[in-house]
C-alpha cells in the first residue's frame, strides 16, 4: 500500500519524539509592522480570456537584509491575482520552468476534471518525473476554467502528488477572484478598499532560504516522528501576501478583507486589537445570504473568510492589529485619515440557495494508523475511486476524524450542518474526534475529482481519495 513519500520517511525514522513548537528560524526576525503590505499583481490576459503563467524560481527579499529563493507563478509569491467574471471562460497556460513536476489546482473552482489539477496530472519541469501512471505534460499545459459559478474568493496552488507541502511552502499559490453582477449590485467597499490577504507561516534558514523539514531528512532520522509531521509544518514568521507582519494605511472607512489561510498546517483565531468585530459577508464559495457579526474568526488551511471591518469606529491615528489568539500577531492597520464612505453592508447579500434533498449518505473516516494516513482505512491509492455521486445531486457526507483535519472536496460545494459556519463552503475544519456532516452538491462536470485533508503534510502522507462524479 502507498503511504506517500513523507509516510515512508516517517516509517523509516520511527522513534517517538514529539516536539511541540513551531520550527524556529535560524536568523534574526524583523520587527513587526515595519514593512508595508504589498498586493499581488493582477494577471493580465495575452488575448481575451487567455493567460500565460510561468512557474519559475526567483529571489525575493522577505526578511529584510537577506533574500529567499521562492518558486512562484511568474516568479512571484503570491502569484498574480486572477480577477475574473462569472461565465467568462479563462484558459490559463502554465509553463513549468522549475526542476520538479507540478500540478495546478484551482481551489474552489467548478472545473472540468481534466483541468482540475489532479496530483498525478503533472506538468513536467526541466527534469524527468518520478511517478508511474501519471498523465504527463511536457513543460506546458492549458487549464480551462469555465467559471460558471457564483462570485467567490478562490485560490490556486500546486497539487503535486506527495510534494504539495514543500512546493506550496516555496511559494506556489495565488488568488483567483470571481466576480458577478449579483455581487457588483451590492454597495460593498471596492477598489483599494478591498484587500485580498493571503496569510501563511514560514521559517527561515540562516542563509534566508525557507526552512522546511522534509528538505532536511537528517532531522527526521535523528528525532524520529517529529511533531511537524503529525501536526504539519508550522513556522515562526507570519506572512501576509509574502510580507512578514506587514502594516497597511487605511482611511477611517469600511474595508473588505478577503482572508485566505494558505498555511500548510496552521490555523488562526483572528481578532482585532484593541477590540472590534468582523462583519462576515462571504465564505469559501461566495457571499452569505445575510451578514454575520463575529468577534473572532477561526480559519483553517484552505478556508476563506470574506469580511468587512469598519475602521471609522477607531480614531484617526489608531493602530488596529489583526491578531491570532492562538499564537501571535498577523498584521496591522494604521488609520490615517477620515474619508467619505458610500459603502454599506446590506442585510441581504446572496439570493437564498436552499439545500436539495440528499439522495445518498456516505462516511469518510480520516484516521492516522501507525504512520499511515488514511481515509476509510486506506491511504491514497491512485486509480481507486471511493465514491460515485451523480451529477446534479446532493449527498450527505460525514467526516469523522481522530485528529484535526481541514477536509477539502474538489468540485462539490457544501453547507456544513449543525455547526456555526454559514454559506457555501469547500473546506471544513474537522476537529479531533469530531464528526461533521455536510450537504454537498455536485454540479458542473462528470469525471474524477478528489477529497483530502488540506493540512498539506497530511495530504502528502497520502490522506487523499479520488471519487467520480457520474
Ligand atoms: Cu486547495 Cu486539493 O486543494
Ligand atoms: Cu489532516
């Protein structure tokens, strides 16, 4: 049976030391809130509906005074932001100028299976691939995104079999926004009052390179099963759009923050200091029916929260810190001036889309068995399908777990039953020993998709399964 590359390393190194802390950077960390927030560049079409993006290494000054080699879409981390409209198909050509194979998944996209970025549907880089049975594209491939779906904050990232963790950690992730007329008709903050914020954590080696333990197997063999692999890899530096603990100047107006947790493994419980609340307007798959006020937002890897923060409630000159109640600060907003604000949050947002009657129920049990990471008793087996939902139907899927697993379903969008989350989602954080039920709808396309844990180290240890929409 297959355990995944990390699983094999784990088995080989099997001791028992579990060290709890985040990976410590081996260079001095910069002071917080001294670097300005940067917004990723917007992807520009080469002709209407056509985009070309090249994955390549680049050097980037993340920690002031040193540079880090990143692997980026167009050499950027985060990659360029796609800002597109519902129903306007985009064809994205990905050129792979890295030395490793890649697969690009549009997370949250209703995408034909052959453009979904399956982990074995690889674009071969400048060296030969390792996987038997893969679909191989030499150096380049077109991904077709019809985008026939509700406006939402999606993101794209690498999904290579066994190596998603290290490849995303090196920078292969970006925003993919879909807009539509329904959302445009609402008086929400827009323009520079709308900020996509990709939050992720990293650690650094003394030479400025990213510190990722799988790149340092001696550690594994010396210490046996390390907590990084049980809990996933967590770093001691929080980046927002690739900048450590940035600040951004805002007017005393409402701003829309599109929060994405692109961390490999870390979850955040976000709050505002000195006080204040978030008005949640959207979730993974777009606008809620009604806004919700939240004091804190717990966001797991892969999840998105679309929120409004009203900076008019703070005096000019205030420092408003976005902090993580689970362990440290994230970024700071500096309220610099008064300004006119015509935006508001209407009491009705998306048109109601009730859940259809489910036609089937299935249980997926996420469990760690002796360093094998399984769903329903099996680690990922290429070619094996675990379920066959019918196109256009709704099913109840139960996710049971022994551990903390952010579960993500490709193609299907779901509502979480019996918990506080609202709206349509594609990722749900299943807590240790919890069972979560979701009502998942399969719209769009027939074909092979997958579900998996979005803790990227768990995913790389083969906690994934294919299913077929029939
Ligand atoms: Cu964001 Cu299959 O993953
Ligand atoms: Cu997991």
